C-alpha cells in the first residue's frame, strides 16, 4: 500500500481532469482526492497498490480528460487507513 500527493500544472482546470481522475482511480480501485487550487493548478492524493498508483500517475501525466499537463510534482505521504473512495474536493 502506498500514497502519493501530486500537484499538476498546465491546462488542468475546466478540462474535465478532476472527473476523469476520479473515474480512472475508481476503476483501478484507488482511494484519495483531487481539487482545483486557486493558483490554477490541480492537487490531489492517491492511495493503493504500487502498480495501480504507477498506472494512475502515468495516465495523469499524459493527460486525463482534455488536460494538458506541463508539470507534475509527486511526493510520498503516509497511508490513510480509514479512507474510502476517491473524492473531488471543493
């Protein structure tokens, strides 16, 4: 089990990234969250089995929805035992 915090920059807001990320994460059986930031970037955390996390991050980097990712920063975070599902935060 692994958890990654990420911040994506580029053309990432208003292009379906959050909804596509939620759908893809749920299909992979991952938990976590994603949200728009006031600075125009998108931030989130994803948790699950290492191969599934890698698949999610690779897809995120190549662009989910109509997003065009120019930068993607990743950082390991502690696993959250009680988290269920993948949510879009406001």
